[in-house]
C-alpha cells in the first residue's frame, strides 16, 4: 500500500512538471559571469532541480555513512561489554560454586567431628559398663 501511494504521488509530480514545462518554454538569459546564454526557462528549472536533488542525495549518503559508522562502533562496544559481562558472570558462578563447595565441606567436616565425638562418648559409655 505504501509503494502504491509513492507511485501515485510520483505520477502526479511528473504530470505537474510536464504541464509546467509546456507553460514555460520561452528563452531567458542566464549569466555565468564570464558568458551569457539563452536557455528555455523549463530547462533552467530542471537543471536547477537536478543539481538540488544530487546535492540532497550526496548529503543524505554522507549522513547514512556516518550513522553506519556510529552503529558499527556502538555494536563493537556493546559486544565487548556483553563479552566482559559474560566473563564476569562465569567467574562469579565459579566463585559461588566454590563457595558452596567450601560450605558443604565445612558442614561435612562438622558432621564428621560430631559423629566422632558421639563415637567417643559411646566408647566411653561402653568402657564404663
């Protein structure tokens, strides 16, 4: 639908320019400073429009190149940040696992010590009987 509207608008603009060209066929003097030429008014207008369109395309192309560079730089920076955050996340996970292992080992050691003290107390009770 969007492309259809573009086509319709383009056709309407072409028709307007064609009518404008038919109405402006008289010759006008154009001075370039060092010489003067007589051109039809419509030709002068079309050349001016063409030069303007080329300038607009040139400036928009420059803007697009600058935006693409900025986007690529942002993408590289973002990728680097993501990589560093992923590395830090992995490092923290390992630290958490090691911490959990140490806690589990500490608890197991406490349980072993408790069992050994219970065994010792049971042996003492058996020896006393």
